[in-house]
């Protein structure tokens, strides 16, 4: 069945490319780093809009759960006892928010540093740098959690994020 619509998939892999490029040229003195950073911000804003008006599984309201439900899911996932979700599972939903919030803060501090008012402030450059490292750590967790879920449910989630297709729900799966 179709789960991830085309904008979700394009925005995801576009974001991966933009962040990788911004990271790769982070020491670039030319405009390349700022431009790729702005592309990342544009993709983030588009994802926020799509989270409100996109198709069913793209919507924040579909996959953002309460802290209590997220914790309960995390406990079940750690012991390999979590149900399969057709959309993002509660922990994945929390990770989506963390990744997007971090990207927003990263883009904002990067832009702020280029303004006349804040140019040259060492603490702001450091903050921007720490946020970039934090994003890297979150991405590592994101990929690790995703691989763990793949293993638990014998399902290729990366392929699903490329084709948009997943096996329909069965048994105790959460649709
Ligand atoms: C800069 C790096 C990355 C960022 C910022 C990022 C961000 C995100 C976000 C925001 C989502 C939610 C998708 C949505 O609803 O729009 C997501 C999901 C996903 N990402 Fe990433 N991601 C990154 C890297 C990766 C990499 C390297 C892989 C694979 C090797 C990956 C695989 C996936 C998969 C499979 C999902 C769907 C998870 C699920 O089935 O619930 N991501 N990612
Ligand atoms: C995904 C987005 C971004 C990532 C991953 C990222 C990452 C980084 C990192 C790691 C550095 C530190 C470079 C070093 O000294 O080793 C850096 C520096 C910098 N970034 Fe970004 N950045 C992003 C977005 C942006 C944006 C949107 C802007 C501005 C429009 C920006 C402007 C700058 C500037 C001006 C510096 C140099 C600060 C200094 O002099 O130390 N960045 N960025």
C-alpha cells in the first residue's frame, strides 16, 4: 500500500543531500555553505506545511504521540516487543520533531551569524557548530533506530522511503 507520498520522499532525500552538502562545505569561505544551508531551511519549511496539509501519513497529527505513549513504545521496542506501525512509530515521530527543531535552530543561528548585528560573535559561531554536531548525533540515532525497526519487523524501511510502498497492516499492526 502507498504510505509515503511523493513530497515526503522528495523532501526527505533532498534534506539528506542538502545537509550532507552543507556539512561537506562547512569550512568553505565562499557562498556554497550558506546556499546549501538555505536550501535545507526551505525544505524544512516545506515539510512543516506538508505536515499540516499533506496526505494521511505525512501529517504531524497522525504520528506525534504523547510523551507517555512514546515512552511506553520505547520500552517495548528495547525488549523487541513493539507493534509494527504503518506510519512513523511514536519514537520515530519524536525523532522527526527533534530533527526538524534542530535543523531550524541550525539554520537560524547560521543566518543570524551572517547579519550585520551578529557577525563576528564567537559564541554564535560556536553555538551553530555545536548544533551541527548535535544534528549529526541525532541522525546517527535516527538511522540506528530505523535499522533496529527494520530488523524487528523484517521490513526494508529505506526501500519504503524510496518507493513509498509498505506491506498493508496485519494482526496487531497499528494502521
Ligand atoms: C541529514 C540526515 C537526515 C535527516 C535530517 C532525516 C530526517 C528525517 C525525517 C524528518 C523523517 C520523517 C519523514 C517525514 O515524515 O517527512 C525521516 C524518516 C526516515 N528516514 Fe531520515 N533523515 C536523515 C538521514 C537518513 C538516512 C541517511 C537514512 C537511511 C539510510 C534515512 C532513512 C529514513 C527512513 C527509512 C525514514 C522513515 C522511517 C519510518 O519508516 O518511520 N534518513 N528522516
Ligand atoms: C544544514 C544546515 C547547516 C549545517 C549542517 C551547518 C554546519 C556548519 C558547521 C559544522 C560549521 C563550522 C565550520 C567549522 O568552523 O568547522 C558552520 C559554520 C558556518 N555556517 Fe553553517 N551549517 C548549516 C547552515 C547554515 C546556514 C543556513 C548559514 C547561513 C545562512 C550558515 C552559515 C555559517 C557560517 C557563516 C559559518 C562560519 C562561522 C564561523 O566563522 O565559525 N550555516 N556551519
